[in-house]
C-alpha cells in the first residue's frame, strides 16, 4: 500500500468526508418525519460522534478501538439500504440518500483497510 494512503493527512481527510456524509444522510432522514426516520437519523448522529471521538481522543485505548464505530457504521448503513430496498419509499430524495450511503460503504471500507 502506498505511503499516501497510510498518511495521517489522508486519514484525517477520509474521516472528515465519512463524518460529513454520515451527517448528510442523518439530516435527510431527520427531515422525512416519522419515528422510524428520526431513530435512523439519531443512529447516524451517534455513530458520527463516535467516529469523531475515536479520531480525536488522546486516550490510547479509545484510539486503539477507533475502528469499531466505522465497522458499526458500515453495518448500520448496509441495514438501512436493505430495509429501504424492502420497504421503500422510492422517490428522488431516497435515491440521493442511498447514493450517499453507498459512498459511505466504499469510504468506510477503504478507511478500515487502510
């Protein structure tokens, strides 16, 4: 793997993009109304907070397990996509949210492998 992928700057940018996309999909779900969408948005917000805490915490134990919220975000996002595919609703904003979520899956995979 190249040194560019392993650099701290790359990790910081990747983390910022992941958190930004997570907050974007949380916002979309929050604006849809209903308890199910609200809970989904809160789950995304919580995972974004855990990723930020894991990246910024000066505590070695927290930084050591900073991969866990990323893996949890991957599973949560995949579950959201599968649930949407089963239940719908199928409208343009939903496709935008799914695009963001697929991008999250790709970036989280790259970040965990990195």
